[in-house]
C-alpha cells in the first residue's frame, strides 16, 4: 500500500480523506481509504466496477456518512450531514444519473433551488450564459432540457455545480454518456476549471481516458487504496492496469487478420419500425462472413437495438430480408432461428436474456430447452449437471445453482448468459453491448469468448457503444446513425476521430 506523504502540510490539498470506512449490509465498500487532491488539479479516481469509487465520492459529497475516517478541505476538518452541507463547503458532484427536469430550460435547471426568485428570467439566462462561456461549456440557456443530448445535459449538471461555486467538483464516470469528440470537449472544460483554481476528481474505469486529462491518480481496489497521488506523467497504462486489477495485463491482443469464409448472416435492404411506429432503421444491407467479427458503432438510439432484435426475430421487419446460413429466416420465429444456428446476446440481459425469477439452473437450460423440445419434462439431475458444466466452462462464480439468478453479480450473470448462448457452437453470433457495465476481468472474459467464436468459424456481429472495444476486436467496422449505415471502416487503420465524426453525422440537425 502506498500512502501519500504525511510529512507535507495538509493545507496544500484541496481534499484530504484519511482512513475512510463505509459499510453496507454484507459489503465493505470503503476500507480505510486515503485520497489527497492538490488544489487546481484534475485528479483521476480509478478502479474496477465495485472498487468503491462512487461510495467514496458520495462520502465526500455528503450523500453518505462514513462509518469512520476524516475529511479535510483545504486543511480544515469537515463532517457533512447531507449534500447541502457539502455544497456549502464547496464540494459539488455530477452523478452518474442526471437529476434534471426535462420541461425546464437549461438556465432554470442550473439555478433551480439556489437562485432568489426575484431575478428576471432574462437576467438569469444572461448570467448562466456568461458562466457557460467562461468555462467553454457550449449550451443555450434558453433551450428546454428535453431537447438536449446526453453530452449537453452533462454540461448543465456541471453548470449547476459551478453556479453554486463549488471549488471541488466530482465527476462520476462522466465519459460513459459521451461521444469521442464530446470527451475531448469535456477535457478542455475541465482544464479551464482547474486553471480557475478549482480541483476536479474524475472517476473512470477506463485508463486511456484519464491519461491525457489528469495529472495525478488514486487507485482503489476492493475498497482499499492501492496508490494515491500517483504522478500520471511517470506512470504507464500497464502499471495502472496492474494496480487496478492486481494481476496480469488485461487488454486483449489485436487478433490476427482473419480470412473470412462464406457469408453466414446476410441482411438485404432491411427496414423496421421502432416502438413509436416510425422507422427505427432502413436500407440496411451487409453480410457477416464465417470467421470474422463485424462491428456496429453508434451512439445509443440510432437503430442498433432494433436491428439486433430484428435479426433475432424479436421484432418484425417491414421490408427486406434476413438470411442465416443461406436460409431465408425473415419470417421465422426466434426458436427457429436459434435452431438454425443463431446465438443472441441481448443488450437487455435481465429482460430478454434471462428470467430474473428463475433459478440459475433454470436459466442455464433455457436455450437447450428451446432447441431440443423433448417433451415438457426436464430431468432435474441433467439440468443441474448442465448448469454446473456451464459454470465451470465459463468461469461463473456462483454459490448455489438452485439459487435465484438475481443473486449473481453483473459479470457472472453475463458469463452465464453468454456461455449458455455460445455453448453448442452457433454459426452466427449477434452480441449487443456484451461487455457493458462489466469490470476489467469480466470484459476480457467476454471478449475472449467472442474471439474464440471467430476462430471457430462463426460469423460474429458485435454491436457496441465502446469504440475501443470495436477498434480492438473487429475485422470490419460499420457506423450506424439515424437508422442507416453511415460508413464502413477498417478498424486497423481508421482513427477514433474519423469514426466519431461518422457517429455524429447530422446530430446538429436533429437536436436543434
Ligand atoms: N447503497 C448501497 N447499498 C449496498 N451496497 C452498496 C451500495 N452502494 C454500493 N454498494 C456496494 O459497495 C461496493 C462498492 O460500490 P461502488 O462504490 O458503487 O463502486 P464503484 O463506483 O467503484 O463501481 C460494491 O460491492 C457495491 O455493490
Ligand atoms: Mg461507480
């Protein structure tokens, strides 16, 4: 364990947390955490999912009271009873879920709860505009919030905190809702805030994001500080990854170039409606060949989810065709598609992929039950044996196979779901956001399974919002925007920026 030097005067730190403990029933979320943040710097708080980052920041922001520990701001000891206490001491937090009112304007959202009601709306808007300009936050204060993209909403949350004159700003995984160019914009905004003398804590579990932005880092692992006040300039990604995970390197090697075989999945002029009855996508034509991974990049809500559902037979198409292994399955039911060799890893794991009320074993056999349909009875022993086999083969960490599926953690749920779908060698795999929300080791495990499928000759379609994942794993990369394919790229040579531009095509026209 590395501790910050205790010789230096605590006054130079904007934030100094020492020996912070926070327990929840059955979990020690923070176990004696140390964190020092220098004034006027951008500090990375790193750690895998579940490491205790959000809990620690909720302690700093007055949302949780620590069971033990000391909290100093600019050398002075504080004890917050609630978030308002923390705000008045200068600590503001932008949470992972935004807390904004859709029907209010940007300016109204920014000042809500803190502006004297006497001020005229015009004047408020002008003041909010001035503040936004100072920090390079491009938003229109008069615009109603519902018209804003996620990236713009985040700016409103940042403005809210600045408006209350926070000197310490906490951003909890701010980049998850942003496109690559929005990430660059955020970095610039944070730099301006630091130059203004404010201190920023930037939470992330993605290393590359913080490296260009933050000067120092603290790494948490299983609720403990494994390093604090790490100099980012003197630390490389491999070292940070090792600190976060505590074991060997994590990034999968770029796979060798595949020699694709026959087309196993063919979409022709495909079109379908979304939930509101208007086109979710149209004119989709591409094929995925044996032994290749084709990626679909895009900002959420541009038709990817509906496309995956149409391929799986869970949503009807209104035009065009879907061919699996040379057979037209456009009108086939999901079960028929499964029997024709399709594996589907849906985005909505607990809604579509798993039955939350059933046991781990019952969930494990859902797919073979669908495929074989040998009468209504399933021999319990066989079911249990199969479940245990999946658990072992795919490294699911679970207690009792008879226990509820909901008892599994996110990473183990996904291992079970993906394992179940991939067992029995499908010829076509459609995976939608398969690694979302998983920790570093979980991500690696799932990515390795997809690479294995490719090696075994399956045609893999990977739909993901994680551009790095797509650039690392895929052989060809398509970008979907506004329900159409905006471009096809070679992931070995294309830049993040180029893909980002294609992902954003026309958004200015649609959000204004
Ligand atoms: N409100 C809560 N109640 C119970 N357990 C919680 C709560 N918040 C977090 N935890 C648990 O505490 C641990 C740390 O979680 P969290 O601080 O959210 O981690 P991180 O933000 O690093 O992903 C996890 O095991 C999580 O399940
Ligand atoms: Mg968190």
